[in-house]
């Protein structure tokens, strides 16, 4: 969604001209064909760190896109996974697999030859007439019914690995168990072959007892079998009470789907890289409270289950943040409630309410436990804002080890233009007053109240001591070193662009023509040295062209950019560390890329050999070198449409 500014057309204007929605043209066009273990041509050498692993990305990809002029939003879609498997044998070529996610909604779409649910674009469209209001009310009623039936549930946004084998503690536990069993077997005179077989099976048991979950905030997690990418079932994350997770797997009948709406979860759950805990929340639109928080350990035991947190009105929340000890809720002004229809004047079901502040709610990870009985601390920024993705968060202890503050980096907008532009919907005047709205990597420091550790009730108010952007360049779809999630890592990797801003793009869809690496440790340090308070001035004021020029001339800096060749565009990057790294950024970025020179003048994608997407593996320490930093290119048999969130599992 990065692009140059420009005036566009509403969906009604497009309908009158018979134009196709901008997010259904070019490489946004959905693909239909499924490939299973298709052998791929490769240019370069696959790094050893990728062997035995799989890179997977999720995306909307509606099986029946709407006709020209009909409502559509980039966040719509049935869901499709695209994966590249790197065999353990370095002499074997990578293989490509893509599959639709087999949900009840997909089944209904195949029967009806259209999507059975309304587009998000319809839910944000201005209520400019009585007819539109009546139509929106009707859609809201049917939305409630479909949600209760479990038909609405989708998993088209992200993917996450979770289970018993996750986290560094699991690896330590496995090593200890293997060592103990080896010692016991040798004392008992066990034969070497049998001993080796038993220990191998134990290790494989840990690996098999975790799963890939496809996620979206309008559905429970959907388990997917790897590397085949076959849909297994909705995973409602029932308490295992110590039972092996594998035994909980099975098929879900239609009657079991009736309660699925009660188990919806965020599109961006968090997995602790140390203890393997799964943190997530749900935002019930039709029930109260409108925020339910849960924590499950890596063995499936519920540590916190659907604990309510007061967020006021129902909100459209896409992401949150977490440190090793605390959770941060971004309670921002994007409301999502049928009650909006009864405001005066009425507003759409999804509405950015500028009368509301930006609230950040911080509480202990094990909310409500005897060990951490504190109520949430609330931090208020009077200025409305939108943060779709948090990038990094970490604890800040004092000299005694007591946590005195939590820190967060997020991709911050000043308006809600993105919500409208992604649906080619007319942007409300209130959202156009800011001009260009560049999404910037923004730092917040939340100082915990002095009595926070001793006062369990009521909620306490905290102070945002620092708030500032790190750079003026647009930064979205962030990721970090996977072993440093929830901790104070040094680097954030993300999508950016060489020119323009994340702006009002009603006439076309935006694209990513560069990737960026930001030394957030250096820039947050420099920003905090400027003093406390809120600032709109970026710590590093350079533009993308200036940054690239500085690296070319040997001056470098805290921000490094990988520019794609002319006509090529990328998607969210994912970092894989090198074996025995010498620094935090010693590793590779993986991203799907597409050459838009394969599009016709009308924006139609070409078909045939050599016109598909590629998976690029980029040396993260040499990003400024451009194509010289590309370690290998995996050439795919078809396009991978521009999509959302990716994930890499190093060992299947």
C-alpha cells in the first residue's frame, strides 16, 4: 500500500466506468491454480540455514472476486497459503506448494459462486442515504447470524508456529531428557542402534507436537498440515490439562462450528521465543467485554483464559504487543460496532472516531494471577492514531531488576486513510485534513506507576515519557530476529519505498519497491537523549534517496535500504539467522517478489514460463548492495499475489 499521492475514484465512480477494483488488478489479481510440491528452478545457492525448512505466506485471494464496480477490500478473501520447501538434502531443489484454506466460507463461496459475507468496504462506506443505512443494518444482522453459525470464520491474514517444541526452554528440556535417557540406557546395557533410534524418535516427537496455525481476527486459528499445506481443522485451543496436543486433533463436525465465534482470536498472536507460551486476544463485537485476553503454555495448558479488559466500545484491533513480562493493548479509535448506526448522525459499522484518544493498556502477562494481581495501567495520548502492526517491545528494569517501564515500537498512522483506500472507498473529510499520512516507525515508552506493583485495584494511570518517530520514511509489515521477540533487539526489518508516502491511493494500489533495516537500538537511544515528551520530528531525518546515497558514498548510518530493480516489487520480509552468527543481523531476509514488466498495459498478468513470482534470499548484512546481496532466487511456476504475513520454520 505504499505509493505516490494522487486523487482517485470511489467504487461508485469505478462502477459507472466498469473499472476493476485497484486491489484486484496486476499482481493483486487472485490466482486459482494449486501447485503441489512443484520442483523449482534456482539461481544461486541455498544457505544451509534454510535446508529442511519451509517459508510460508498467507493472503486473501478470494476464489470468486467481485465483479467490476462491486465493493471489495484488500482485507477480504478466503485465504491461500504459498510455501517454498527447502529439502534437507542440498542437492535436492526447492519445491513450491500453494493451497486454498478449506473453510466453511470457502465451501459456501463455491456453492454460491460469490463470497457469502459482505465486504469490509461495505462496512466502512459512508451512510449518505436512507437506502445505504437500511442496507448496512441488514448486512449487520446477517453478519451476526453468520458469525453465530461459524460460516463467517476465516484465516486469511497470518501464520504462526506453536506447540510443545517451541521456545529455547523446550530445546533445553529435550537435551536434558535425551541425556538422562542416554545415561540410563547405557547403564542398562542398551545397544547403540536401539538407543539412537529411541532418542531420534523423542526429538521428532517434540517437533511433530507443534503446528502451523493460519489466523485472522474473524476466526479461530486454523491448523494446517506442513509441508503439504493441507487444512486440518479449526483449533479452538481447548485446555489440554497436560494431554499431548496431538491427541486433540480431529475433524470438526458442522454442529461444532456453531460456537466458533466465541473462539475468534487476533490475526497476530505472539509466541514467547523462550518459554513457548502463546499470547492472544479476541474482540467480541456483539458481546461484552469487547476484549478477552488469553495465555496458553506450550503444552496447551490455559494460564489465562478469556480474561476481560475494559476497552470501552467494540474496536477493530489487528495487533498488540508483548514483552517477556507484560502485554500492551493498543485501544485505538477504530470502532467496529452495529451501535454506530444509532449515533446521531449515524456512522458506518467500522468508523474512526476522532473524539476518542489513543489509549495503551499495559498489564502483567499472567493477568489476574496470584503472582501478578495488578490491574491494568492505562496510558493516554490525546491524539487519535492508527497502528496496524507493532514491531518490537521490551521490558526496562532498574538497577535492582524491577521492571519500571515497557517500551514499544509500532508502525503509526495519524489518520485512518488506509482503511478506506484499501477498499477504494471515499475517504471522510476528517481523514483528509492531514495531507500525506506517512506511516512511521514510532517509539513509545510507558513508565509504570509507582504503586503499580502493590495496588491491585482500580486501574492506574501511567505516563508516556517519550513518543517520537525514528525516521520519516514509510515503514510497514515489520519483523525482527525470531529469537528476540519480546526483547530489546537491535534491528527491525520492514517494507518501505524509495519515493512517495503511504497515502490516499483511491486510483490505484500501492506497492513495496524497497526493504529496510533499522537500527532501533541506536535511534531510540538518540531520541531519548533529546528529552522527555512527545515529538513529531524523526530522530533520523533523512529521506530514502539520501539514505541510499549515504551508503553508496560510504557514510552508512542507522538505516539501510535494499532497493529492488526497476519494476520489481516485494512483500513482507522474514529474517532467518545464520548458524554461528557474528552479529544480530548476520542472516537472511526472505521475501516473495514479482516483476511487473510481466503485466500488460491494461494490468493483466502474463501467463506461462518465466512469468511467475520469485522467492529471494537476501544477505541482511549487505542490504545496501542491492542485487549483489541476493544469495539465491527461487523461481516459482506462478505469481504469488501481494499479500500479508509470512513465517519461516527452520526445521519441519
